[in-house]
C-alpha cells in the first residue's frame, strides 16, 4: 500500500480488493474464432501409402491425386 507524505493511505482498501476480485474473475478476451473451412479448397499434405496403392492410382495417368481424394471421400462417407 502506498502512503501519502502525511502518512495516510492513498488507495482505498475496499476499492483495491474489488479491483483485484474483478481482475481474477473476469473472462479474458478471446482471440478471433477459427476461420470456417471453405468448400473446394485443398490443403497440401504429406501422406505415406504403400507403393502398390500409389501405382494403382497412377496407372491411369494425370489426375491420380484427385482419384485418391475421391476414394478417401468415399471411405469417409462424404
């Protein structure tokens, strides 16, 4: 507690206690909510799969990543 030059308290103990209580019980301000997923936006990932599975999807040429994505969607029930 601080005291004035005359020896008197400069801070009201009741106000200090109320301020401390308010600080301890007030919810902190939360950051922004996570952005919702945007349909059709793809994310680059690293995926380890068996060589024979990769060869199966690559045998029809370009578009093999889309074919893997379609198979995973189907497996996920989407």
